[in-house]
């Protein structure tokens, strides 16, 4: 038993020993962690938008909810708004994409463009992300906005999964790794 404890202690201590007190702390630990979560779900949403056929962009599970296309437009518009705010840029209206883009090609392109903006936003340092900006009528940190964006995308990816399953499709997160 003592050998197991000794071995476990040795294995756990190795990474700690590799760090020295002189090593600078990471400059974007928090933003990077949130960004990693966002990148994963953003990739799933983009792949879903590309995989769902044109004919299913008008699919609406019940009359009270958005069509699949409107949902993709909502995510694209929200990402554009959140990430512009996190970058300190003028914020487009959240519903601008949903109102303007209707074809699959336009929606997929708008989603890709908003994700490119978000990629820039998630490349900030923690120091930059501590800066305050105004959103929803209140002051909040850029990091708070990036967290809201990642949370919002995860919420709507859940909707996307349901829509795809209802159409007999396998969502990207359940597909074999490629």
C-alpha cells in the first residue's frame, strides 16, 4: 500500500516540480478556459447548420418556436452582438441576422462570420477582458459577456440537437470523431 501512495505522490508532484516561482502566470487563463468551451459548441453549431438540408431550415417543431433557420439566425446575431461588445465595438442588433438572412447559404455564412468575430474576442488576455463595457443597460466585464455568449450558444445547441433528432438526424456532438 505504501508503494502505491509513494507512486501516486511522485506522479502528482512531477508537474508541480516543472513550475518555478519565476514562471509568469498565464496571460489569458480565464478567457482561454471560456474560449475553449465556446469553440467546442460553436463548432457543433456550425457543423449542424451545414448538415441540416435546405428543406429543413423551415422546420418548426411547434408553432410557438423558431424554425431551424431562425434559430441559426438567432445564434449568429447573438454571437455578433456579444462578441462585438466583448471587443469594445459597436453592437449590432441581436435580431439583425434572424430578420435579414433567410436562405441556408446566407445563414451559414452569417454564422461563420459571427464565429470569426468571436474567435477574435476569445483571443483577448485576461487583463483586456477585465475591462468594463456597457451591455443590456449595465456595466459588465468583457469576460462576463464572453461567458454569456458561451452559455447562450450551449443553450441553443440543445435546441438544435432536439430539432435534428426530430428530423432523424444525428447531431454533431454524437457523431463519430473525424
